[in-house]
């Protein structure tokens, strides 16, 4: 049985990755310091012999007994509300944490996949965003702590790949949604759904003309799994290229929840990207991957999850 370490295991994406690798027959070692993760997301795995959990901060020295075949580094605050509140922790987990895990991968001769983000493109001048685009990031702006942490993560990953011949993979994740998202994480989907279910007005920042592209979590996890097992060491965009304005998205949520709230507008946060859509040509050609779950279908599943969390 192959062994995989997943950091950020109690988070939204990390917990779904734990499920997928258990399903695929791996022995999964989940690691999280619960800064933004929640053990409820993985408590269903605790009775399984093929799952073990370490409460640990990866910015400290990381040791895992026994062999490791793969490492997936998903530990990091990932929403603006989190990384604006915890800027130094965000920088440390992307830099020191990644460095520690590269050392572990080198010691164990394990392949490591790191979770980068579409935020490395900043407020893009190129649309849709291809992997060759270098980005438009304000390094000293409020979002810089997250954007630059991920850019550093990519740089040190490639350094270990070229200098130590380490097997590395880099995924650039675009907006993803689904069950286990935190109600209070500040991103558009949980914010809109929780506001609608609580009977509050829907808050849209700016005039709502900025765009996002939302990928259902099962599709994203499948892309991650395929990239890990591929032989491609360079960054790959994984996301759904179906683009929608934030105003249209808010209207979709109101229609889905059957509520009658109005949309209220607030100033756009500094450096908030005006548009976001992945070019997934590489994912299609190299991984044979493209999203399968349409937004209408994925939102229905996610709505049921949020409804149960809020109304129970």
C-alpha cells in the first residue's frame, strides 16, 4: 500500500483529497495545525486503519516515520479573510513550510505536489490566464502575503526539481467550491449562500462586473490526482473555464435558494482581480482532464450542505 502525506488535511480541499486517496487504496497521513482547518472534515476517516492524523505545524521541522511515496502540500490559509488576518503565518507556511516539506520529500525520495493558486496571476492583463503568463501582482499590497507566498512556493519547488532532481508537481488552483467550505471564509460562494439562507441582503463588492470561474471540488481533486501521477513538472492550471460575473453569480444564488434578498454593493477591496478564467489547454492535453460537473449541478449539492449547516 503506497503512503501519501497530505498537509492541510482538515481543510476544505485537503479533506476531499484524503477521501480520494483512501478510495484509491493509499495509506493516508493527514497533517494539520487546525489554524483554519476543522477536524469535523476528516473525523469519518479516524476509524480507518489506512488513515492516521498528525497535529503539526509544517513551519516546524516535519518528521513522518516510515516510507513515503507522495506528499501533497495544501497547508495554507486560502481566503482573503484568513490571510489578511494572519499575514505572517501565511507567508511562513508558503516559504518555510514548503522548504521543510521539500527536505522531507528529498529524504524520503517522495514525489511532491504543491498547491499554488490563480492568485499568482494577480489582477491579470492577459485573459484567459495561461501558465506562461507571469502575472501582475502588487507585492506590498494587502493580498501580497498570499500571492507572493505562492510565487515563492513555485520558485523553490522548481529549484529543488532542477538542483536536487526531485520529482515535483505544481498545480495552480482556480476558484473551487463544494461541501466543507467554511461558512465564514469570506469568499463569494459561502458568503452569498450563508447570507441568503439567513435572510440577509447579498453583499457584492465593486459593481459586480468582475468575473470568476468556479470549479466543483470533485473535478479539482481529479485534476490534482492526475497531475500527481503524471510526469509533468511545470505548473498546470486546474479550474473550470466557465466564466460568470459576480453580480450574475449572486443572482444565481438568490434563485437557487428561493429567497428574495436584494443585492447591496460595497467598495471593491484593493488589488481584487477584475477577471479570472483559466486556460486549461495543458490540463486537457497532458492530463486528459477537463471539468465534468456543471455549475448548476455543483451548486445544488453545495446548497444542501450549507442549508444543513445553517438551519440545523
